[in-house]
């Protein structure tokens, strides 16, 4: 695997790590204002000083949540996947289209999470992490390089990328529906994959509205 990462992938890695370090300095301040909170009325929370703080959804959270992480393992797993798969996808798409792809995936992931929390699971808690965009990149890898070999950690048998991605998506759907691994935004992951799939199909000219320049993907 080449270590000469293309610029957008490299800058995304730097931005995510830098913001995580900033989180360690500022504590929960960033989560309060920049994590993705459910839409609807704000909730008022008391601070240790006795001051009341209003917490709730803000439009910028649709993007900012994806540059924050809950802990070191969360950051490491997402950045490892970005490091492994971001480069090949950026080279295939080009820097501009890869940037657009990344942000479309994280936006659709955020919208999927908001819908699920608002109409199905309920609760008032923040969502954060780059996983929605990362799952979109994984989906792109499976579509663009379907026969590349990949391995699951717990099943060290090489399988084609398209099979790996399909199994991963089915596992996410199962865990989301059954509530397995509560605390993980499974439907945000699937939303990221959906956003990526739709954009790739658009670039391939599969929809009635055609792109100005069809990409050879």
C-alpha cells in the first residue's frame, strides 16, 4: 500500500486528528455545539456553575459531526480505513470529485441518522464520527474494485471486495434493525453507503438527469 497519500485524503486525516486533539483540550464544548443532535426543540441542561445551557440541532452539525470522535479507538478505526481506501478512491475520482463524494456521504449519513432517531428510536444524544463518509468510501471501493481481495479480521480468508462490502452492509442493517451494538449509528453507516451509491450512479449516467461529464467508473 503506497504511503504517498493524495492531497484530499491526507488533509482529511490531518483535520480529523487535529480536531480530536482539540476535543481533548476543550472537553465537551465541541460536542455540545458541533456534534449532530436530534432535530426538534432544544433541551436545557444545567452546567456545574448553575448556568443553563440550551442544546439541540444546528444546520452546521450536518458537517461538523463527521470531524469529531468519541475516543481514540473510534478515531483510529476510521482513520485507518480512510488511510487504506481513501487514496485509491481519490485517484480514481480525482481530488475535486473525491471531496464532493466524501461530503455527500457524510451529509446523507447525517440525514439518515436524524430520520431514524426522530421517527424510530427516539432519544436525545449526540452523533459524531467520520464513519458515514468512511462507509461511503468502502462502498466506492467495492464498486470500483470489485475483485480486489479483502479479509475480515475474525475470518482471515481473502474474499472479493464486492462480497466484503455486501456482507458488511447486511451486517449493519441487521444490527441496526435488531438494536445490536447499541450506541453505534448503524443507519448512519448505511446512509453514507446510500449517498455514495447514488452519486456514483449519477456520475455513471444512470439517472434521467445526466452529469455534464460522465465519469468512467
